[in-house]
């Protein structure tokens, strides 16, 4: 089966699930109110197996949830984190467009269980004319790639959090790393980018996107993250580690350079609400790093 025909079959299946009054919806393995909100942080490699993983940050414990994904889904998530627009829609872009064209909305993505060695997921859709959400069975990797494009909330079950506790991951090569934490997406700053943005020579990481509380406090793409809790982040993954290491109940202190001066922000470790593309439009595009 060609890639085109696979995509057509996938989208047709989704259309049927939305439009058929008799579509079978899979309910989550645990009640949604028991699930934990997480932030999609980055993609990397599981330290032992070397397989690609998506890294989700759980703010209360500071743990990360590692979900094994394929290389195609890893690329799709990485492109979304970088705000890279492809010349033609990739599969997850197409799926988001199909959902939007039906006036539906991806409200939440649920990673609800670990069955054997396989994680299960559900895409929760809000559909006009229906009081209850439509829940579509999904591989977590596809659901997370869709959430990265739509700003949908991501929830994991407590069992999934516990199952991955203690697992370690390795980031991509530093020049390719892009990480989101606290609603701030950061990447390496190279000499060309430093010159183009007029950044100082201080070590740090360039901001490509800011949402939630960080954006409300005025942080914008093109700023330079100088310190997190008093420590200079030397790589995007270290930025994530410093956020995770914040003492429970404390706010994260982030010192930034922006518009020719430095200032300090104090941010909650909570998962920020990420605007959907529609709500975000007009607030300024992200900076590709």
C-alpha cells in the first residue's frame, strides 16, 4: 500500500468515526479525572535500547514519561516543536486539517494504559452537535504528534507515569535539540543566529516560542535564556533538567536577556495552556531554531 493510500484510509477511518452515529468509541482505561497533565518536552533516545522516545514532563513529581515512538513520528513531533512548515502537509498536518474542516477540535490526548509492552492512547474530539466528546483509539505516538500541532492538553494515567519512572533518555545532538518546558521552547544559539538577533556573547539558549505564563510576562521569541534557578543552561536538555530539579512548591527563576536588557521571571512549574493555532494566530510567529 502506498503512503498516499495509507493516508487516505486513515483519514477515511477518522471521518467515519466522526460521522457515523454508530461509531464505537474506546473509553479510557482509567477515569480521565484521575489522569495527570504533562507537557510535551522533546524527543530523544531511550538510553538502554536506543529507540526514539517522546519525553513528557510531569510537573508535580518532576518525573519524565518516556513513550517509545517510530522515527517518522519523532520527526513529526520535532518539526512541530520547531514550528517548521513543510511544503506539503505531512500525515499529522493532514489529520489536523481534516478535523478542523469538520469544525471539530482535538481537546485532549490521553495515554491511558500500558498493556504488556504497548502503550495505548485516545484522542478526545469535541464535535459540534454532540454533548459528549468523541474518543478515538490511537497509538500514543500519533496522538502526541497531533497534540503538538493543535495545542491539545496531554494527560497520562498514574500507571503510565510509574511504569516509566527511573528510565533515562539521551537527547539529540546538541545542535539539533529543541526542548519545551514551562511553555518556553528553546534551542542552541549559533554565531549566525546570535548575530542576526543581536544577542550578547553570554552563554545561554535562544527562545523560539513562549506561551502561557511566560508569554503573559512578556517573554518573546528571540530572547536569550541566561540562567535557570541561578545556573547557566548549556544545552536544551539541561534546561529541562534544571526545570525538573526545581524544589516542589517553588517557582522557577529564569533570567533572560531581551530587548537590550536582562530581567528575571518567576514561573510556575504547572503545565501551561498552549494556545491552539487559531487562538495563537496574530500573536507573532515562533522563531525557527
